[in-house]
């Protein structure tokens, strides 16, 4: 079973029985949110252009830190990093295969990677998709990316939510426009997304995760 938790903004924990990955840990100074004490085997960093995702110091356990495009294997998790840079910013989308369950974290998506048409990556079970931000395409383009990748589950991230510093929150949109673009009126809302290959929905489903364990920074 794979458990997925969201810590707010762009940070997720992906935890399977034998391995844990943290995607885009952020700094409390930039976001206003203090991450709890985390431990992981893998940390993925989608962008080096923003201090918002440079919170690797919050993650213990001596993780392997991945920052660039390429193919990796850590503790039998197969990871593909694809470049999505635009306008001089360096960004990477990471796709992590946990024994047949594949999670894609689009990070600070600048543009859709040319090789992300789905065939090379195989089936994408869960897509962690940004809703808004300075380098994020319009929500209609994000909807196109979701349609292109055709995941079973979409989890929105990087939208306005409680706890964010005001200047950070002001640069983000609410999740409502994203849901409207996808034609979703009543998404599932939960604390932890628990998945097995057999529990996946047949058609794409949107799930909102509540921020877990993150406190407002002092």
C-alpha cells in the first residue's frame, strides 16, 4: 500500500512499506508554514530557482536528494526526472514508480516535457498537479496536461490555503477555478490517500488532501 500526505503548498510524503519519498520540502521563511520533523530515503526538488522548495534541511534520514533530469533507482523505486524549464527557470517533473504504482509530481511546471506523452512513462496512477504560481501555466493548460497524461487520480497542490504567509498566498489562486475547469463540483476530501493497484478508480478522479502536521511558523 502507498500512503500519500500533503504538507501544504507543494510538499508531499509518499510512503510505502519499505521506502519514503518527500517531494519539494519548503522553507518556513518563504511560506510561513513550519514542516514537522520528516525522515525519508528520497527527496525530489523540482526547482532550484525558488527558495520555496529548498527545505531539504527539514528532512532527516540521510536521503538521496534528486534535483535534475535523469533516470534513477533508490531502494527499488524507479524515478524519472523530466525537464520542464521555461523563461530561464530550471524545473523538473519527477515520476516515481513504487512497485507498479506510479506517482507524478509536476513541481513548478514551466512547460510540458516533450517526452511526457504517456507512452514512455507508462500508466500514471496519481498526478500531483500545481494549480497556480508565478511559473505555472493557466489552469486550462494544466487541464490539458492532465488529459494528456491521463492519470487515475489527480491531487491539486500549490493553491491558496490556510497558514501561508500573506505574500505567498497572494501569488496563488484558490483551488475552485481548477475544479471548475475540470468539471468537478464535489471532490473527495481526505487526510491521507491510501492506494493499492486494485483500489484505483477506472476514470480520473480528483482528491483534495488536507494539509498534514504543518504548523504556522513563528
